[in-house]
């Protein structure tokens, strides 16, 4: 089945760009998502990309998808202290009747002022 | 409008006890999901409801876990004979559309279950 992996930790300075990386194993996953989790809050969907796209931009967020390498990245421009959180990559595998998401282990983003 | 709500926010129980965790999805969302998030891990799928029926329960770890959604809205996750390894945050999510469409799952804040 699908397996999603992420690096555990990233530290950046306020105002710099952050790039969070993710790899997945099932090249036929249809949608790929980035979720943000802040302490005490639920998971918040930041953005998603359909598998036939290779880039999506949404304000400060840029998602890049390399299907050949099964690599997904999230770039946050002008990172702010409020961006400090855990970021999860998730994949929607194909087939079946379910919409279950397969999540990575999460990347803790620490933004230094 | 209200988001997904879960009660209780925290539950502490003793090994061997029975617990129920409740999820109120966003009104009108026909799809409901339960995930479990252990410390330092991403959420792991448990079960998916489409309406009242469990369309996929492949993530339930064993027969001590059971979930219902009798009227197609509120769902209850039930855990019998709790074990220390069941300690985790249990997340509920709901969504409007079925597979094949862009599927934004809206997550609740979770119930933190601690089994002593």
C-alpha cells in the first residue's frame, strides 16, 4: 500500500523561504495534500494538488510535484512565526470505495524571529 | 458555521475499561472518517462512513474497536477493554463529496485518550 515519508524537522529564520519535502510510494495516488497542525487545533488543509499537475501556487504557498520521483514539496515564501507548526503530507490512493488519506509522519517547522 | 466537534476533548481511563468517543460532523457532510494519531506520528486511518454505513473499516486495529453512525450524522467510536497502547489522539473528519472528487476532509480538534 501507499507509504508517505517526510523529514522530521526544519528550522528557518523569519522572512526566509521554507521548503518541506515529502516522498510517497504509490505513483497512482490521485490527490496529494498538505495539512497544517498547530498545538491544540485540528488539522487544517493548506493546499492540494491533483496528480496530473506539476505545480500549484496559492499566495505564499507553492506546491511542486515530481511524479517520476514521487516527490512532493511545499514552499512557504516569507515565512512568519505564525507558520510554526507541524506540516503533514497526505496522499489519496486510487481504487476502492474509500477516501482514506495516508499521512506522513509530519515535519515540525520552527520559525526563529 | 460550526466545524467538526469532538467530545470529550480529553479522556483518562484505566486499562480494561470501556470508552466512547463522539464526533459531530459538519451539517450536511455525508462522509465521516476516524483517524488515530499516536505521539510523533501522522494520523492513521481507522474507519470511513458514507451515510450510516461503514464503507471501509480496514483500519480498525482489532475487534475491541467499533464505530457507529446510526442516523448518518453523529458518530461514536467505541473501544472495549482498553489497553495502554490505545493511548492516542482520536481524530474525526467529515467531507461533502465522495471519491473521484477533490476531497477536503475537515478535521475536528480530536479526543486525547490516555489509558493508565
